[in-house]
C-alpha cells in the first residue's frame, strides 16, 4: 500500500510542477503576443491618421487631440483582453475538453452526462 501511495505522490508532484511551468510559460508568451499586437495596432492606427487629408481634421469629431486620446485609450483595452483573460479562456476550454474526452474514454455514460450538463 505504501509504495503505491508514494508513486501517486510523486506523480502528483510532477504533474503540479508541469502545470506550474506551463502556466508560467503561457503567461509570458501571451504577454509577449499582446505587446506585439498592441505595437502593431498603434503603428497602423497612427499611420492611418497621418495619411488623412487636411479636410479630415476640420471635423470636430476628428480633432488631433481627440484622435490621439482615442489611440492611447484603445490600445490598453485591447491588451487587457488578450493578456491574461484570453489565457484563462484557453486554459479552461482545454481543461474542459480534456476532461470530457477522458470521461468518454473511461465511461461513455459519464461523458454523455458531462456533455449534456456543460
């Protein structure tokens, strides 16, 4: 009984270390992707603003201060969605899918109940 318990403990510790490393790596990669996307968004939006005709800026809705404020406010909002929230959505959907597949493999009745109850 004790050797089986020790094996289960070792497996549990190894899996938890693997999950920690996966979360750490994923959060770094999602942050890097979000930063690159925001940089690309800001450069593209600023380039589009610079290529407008002079008459475009005569409209009070398109005042330069308002456009720059909008550019500065939109980028962090997009980054907030892509950074940690998207990582949690991907992790949760992956965990749900893996659990459902394991339920179908081990006992199709339990898998069917899990699929219906989702």
